[in-house]
């Protein structure tokens, strides 16, 4: 998620948690870092020698859905698709590195351990070209927000709304998505991966029972696999796409299938989160995901020496952006939040919002003006950013407590657009990821004069559908 939004959100939750702890136990709500003091290093590998895999037999490392997605778009596999050499991984483990994330696209490995010197010594391995410290655990962390009590029914805040979409009415109409839905394109047959910090109570709340969740995965090292017990930021982002409660709240792709992937380590801010994110999108590729909704972004870290600079925003410098820039070439569309730094010192988009061939989404108000907090472009190499805009000041979402509530940030405009992208692609399944991205940009109300505040503007998805229909190549 965008960091400024997350920090305010966590601060509010921590205030409540800390107050409760003070009232009960008299502590300040601190806990040891999961699995104790540790370090993480990113190892860059020079090649993939020793891999038993072959580009001629992709079924051994990609799902059938992933292979068919590439074939449908005429995309060929290349060396980046081959898994990292298992010989190298075995040697790294033998030398004392616990592997917690692997990237075949970047040919990198994230290792973790409690002995810094042991990990640093991995740089002398003959196949390691770089060894970089990207995480040092703090002595303690604040307690995270655990499962909260939730309502068994969705609480409507505005009883005057009488519409099929309920509290989702204005935000889908803002991008003219209703007509696309009326033709039956509501995400059926499409798979969306939602990357976030946690999806608290999605597994328990009746409001999510009719959401088609294919599976979940936690990529954050040191935590268990349960993505439902902590943090509801992902609950909120998911709800804007997947909610399917007619007359109460309907999202932008309520009939799609979903993978819920946790990549955000909310207690700290480190470059290791890039590796978690990359591992998640490569996993999404392997299981056949079509669209990725990522309300995440980075530029500043606890270790200030790792901070990014504006000159780094070229789509290929940050490891996370380098991976993101490959997604369309693998047949997937990344929809990523622009960030909430528009009113701060940084002002610019975050990484991976600077990536090439993705849709970076900023936020607008109900009167279709840019939200002042919405991060701006351009990229360091002069590309227009954000790409498009959506409702984000505020957006109606479902919280982890089961309330429909307005919330603010590009974190929520992003999934709104991601859902409609899936519906548009459902209508034109033989178009490539790049073609759909171009369709969405072209449908923006600012497409004739794109700028670095509004990008190509607010996309009209019905207009995109009509244009694609009239220019269909049979």
C-alpha cells in the first residue's frame, strides 16, 4: 500500500491497541521481532547454470493457465522464465543462508539469518555477483492489529442509496463501468491477484462468502501463512473489486477469481519488501493470474542509505520496478497505486509505480478533480505518470469490522480500476496485456493532452469497449 496512508492507518490502530494494553497489562504494546534478531541480504546471481528446467517443457514450472495465457497473446518464454539454479540454492543453504525469497526474473535470492557475517560471506561464492544488506531487524516492534469483532451483516452508511451497486454506485459510474457489467462482463473467467498487508476477517465475514478466492499466500519472512488475522487494508482493497452484495455493495469485478497475497511487512520499512513483492508476482504468473492489483509503493526505508532518489524512477533501477516492467511481457497487467505523497516533500510516484507497461492509478475527488495527496510524475526518463485516475477521495470500502466506510488514498482507486480492467479484458480475451493497457489509457478523459497530475485522465470503460468493438480484427 502507499506508505503514508499505511502509516496513518497503523498509527490509529496502534493507538487503540496501546491504550487497551495500558489499561490491561500496563505494558507499552511492544513485542520481539518474529523469530528474533536477524538480517537479510539480497544476492544477485550471475547465471542459471545447473538448472534442470527447459524452455521446451514449461509445464514443469508454470501452470497450464499461465502457459495458455502466454500462447493466447503470442508471447514466447525466455531465460528469465527459467527457475533459479537449484545447485546455487543448495550451496547457499549449505553455507548458512536461509532462503526466504527467490526471483527467477531478476535472478536473485533473499537470505535471512542471525549472523550478519555469515550472510555477508556469501558474496565470495563464485556465482554471486552482488551481496547487499537490505534488512536489519529492530530490537522490538509495535503489536499489530489482530482480528477484530465484525458485523454479521454489512452496515450501510447512506440509507438513501437505492441501486443495484449500493454503496459502490458512484465509484463504478465514475469510470462508466455499469454498461460493461450490463453486457455480462463482470470478471467471469478472469483471475486477479491482490497484493497487500493483510486481509483481516475476509475468511469469516458473511459479506465475503460469495467471493471466489482461489488461494492465499504469505510471502513475508518470519510470519505464519494466515493472511486473514492481521491488518484489514487488504480487506478494504479487495472489497472494492470483489464485493457482491446487490443493493448493498457491488464491486468492479465481483465474479472474478482471486488470489490474496501478503507481501507487506507493516512493522518495518525495508527494501526486503521488494523481494517479497517480486516473489508474489512471480507466483501469480506461475498460477495463471491475469490482473494484479497492488496498493503498495516504496521510496524511503528505515535504513536511509537505501532510500530511492527521483533519478531512480526509470522503471528498471529498483528491483521491484524491474520485475514490474516485465509483467506485460509475461501476459499480465499490473495496476498499481501511484502513492499518497502529493502533499509531502517527495511528491512523486513510488516504486513500482514508475514501471514500464503498467497502469499506475492516481486518485480523484467526487467532482473528478485530482486529490491533492495523489502522487505525481513524470518518471525519471520522462514517461507520463500516473496513467489513469479513479475514485480515491474517498472510496467506499468494507473494513475488517464489517462496516461500509469511506476511506481515502490511491490504495483504493487502484483496485477499482483493476477490477474494470479485468472486465474489459474478459470482453476481448484475445487482446494482449499491452493492447488492453493502451485501450484504458486511450479511454481517459485527458488522453489528448496527458499530463503528470491526471495522466490520461479518468478512463471511460464503456468507451474503451465501444472503441475495441468497432476496431475488432476478425
